[in-house]
C-alpha cells in the first residue's frame, strides 16, 4: 500500500487552514500548528474579490462563506467631503462582475475554513509554537519541524512543511534571514459595528495621509477602517476619541459611522509589508505562503484573497501531482514560478495605489489627483482589475 504523504503547516490563520483543506483534498495527512491557545482570527472585517471567491469554490466552501457574509458591489471612490471621484454605475453588466465583493467578518471566514479543514481530516493543534525547521531535501531527507507546547518540546518529520506563520514568520526568518518585514508608515483603525442604514456597497475615501473605507459584512453589520500615516508603535490615551478627532472634518456619513463605534469595537494595528516579498517561495521541502511569503499593503484588498489562492495551489500544484507519482522538486518549482510573479505584481500595484491614493501629500496634489480621477471613465478603469480578480485555480 502506498504511504500517505504528510505535511506540517506552521500557522493556523487563513492561509494555513486553507492549505490544510487543499492538502487533505489531495489525500495528504495535514497537521496545523497554531501558536495561540485557541484558533481564531484577530481583526474585524474584510472583502473578498472574485479571485478569493474562486479559491473558496476550489476549497468547496464558497456557499458557506457567502451565507456567512454579504455580497456588495464596489461603489467607487470619494474625497473626504463625500464628493465622488470615481463612481461605478449601480446597474448594468459592465464592470460589475469584476467589482462585486463578499464582505465578511474575518472570524466567520476563519471559522468556516477551520470547520472544513477538520471535516477533511486535518489535525488542528493549538498552543504549539514552531521554533525551528530543518528544510530537508525534496529528493532526499524529510523536513523536520520543532515546536514548543506547555508539555515541552516536540519534533516531527514531514514530506512537506507549509510556512503560513505570518508577516513575522519564524520559518522565513530562519530560512531567509534577509527578508524582513518593514513598517509601511501607516496604522489603521478597524471596527465592525451594528448598522442597518448604510447602503452596503464598498466605498473608499481618500484624503491627504488618510484613507477611509466601509463595507457591509452582514445584514446588520458594517465594517469600517481608517488607515493613516503615523509613526510606528505610537499609542493614544483614548483610541476612540483620537479616531473621532481624526475624522471630525470628513463627510457626515463617515463621522456618523465613527460616532456609532464603541471603544470595545475599535482596534488599531500598525501596517507592515515584506518589501519585494520572499526571494523564493520554496526552500528544500518548505513552501512559503500568505503574509510569510508576500505581505503587501492592503490598498487593493488582496491579503486574504492571495492567502486563499496560495492554499489552493499548495494542494493542486504540489500535493496532488506528488500523490499522482510526480516529483516533489518539480512541483515546488512550479509553485514558485506561478505564485511569486503574481504576488509580486499585486504587491507593486498595492504600493502604486497607496502612493496615488492616501499617501499623496496635501496642497495642490489633492485637487490635481481628484480632477484626473473624475476624468477617467469608470468602466475601463475597473476592467483593468480583471488581471487581479480573474484568477483561475489550477486544475
């Protein structure tokens, strides 16, 4: 009887759990090691574009995620006073299929993926902090993972290690020590609030040094974020009062949304990226995915979507070919050749949008940028997004 292939996934976030599902679908035995004492997701809401939904379809959880979230088209961009800079038509085929987004609470997305992983047979372990990895050789010795729990130190061998341990990845630090995360220069408030009045479409707002966005994530909830240029590691004595003061001069609907937020609903995190991404997504029998491989700015909303893409590709480009008798080294190389150029391109696009958007300075730059945006037809502008959202999972 053929031996069942084994994989250890370092990190139990969206990327790691998605990879575990895809590995199990390919017939592998997957173990997910999560350092936190319980599985979950820190964060508020997110929006999944078409490529993220295509990945969920491949993982056989699209319908469950749709039911847990809220489909919302992108309305366009406004300036801080609420005037439209670029508006997408509310009806018609045009760019609508490209710009429709599934808004969902991050914790609900993660719970859906986690349930699917467990149902597929993946072993989900909490309180297990990966401390080091021996990458092994695709044609020779297996990989080995060392991790720490309350019971002590553990070591396990595997045919494949999936590094999905985030922007501050322990695995990446060991294998690619020069690939270090960098503070982007901005920090972001986020909250999910009770709201039934907001229209629900994603609206993004650009001001000098600040971006605001809002998206419905259920029939009764709206997710909003406010990213702004600020020194890293800063603290505010009262986060909610600081947020209200920051947006005091903005459009009335934005002020109302911040005012409807309680202190317990509000969170803030500094934004980090991995400049240029990891130089390679594979090392020995280790494959890097998610933020561990390509943490990028959130300006094009591709963090969760690319994590889901990565997870699907681990199963379909690595696990499935090897299960069918293919060579692991060839499968890993194919993954790297497919994923690295795409994710680097998305990261560059996110940086470009940030510089043209909220990072643009004050003064004459704002009215010039705003005038240019108002001259751009909405249809052609958003059809350019097909390269992002038109991703198709590998067969």
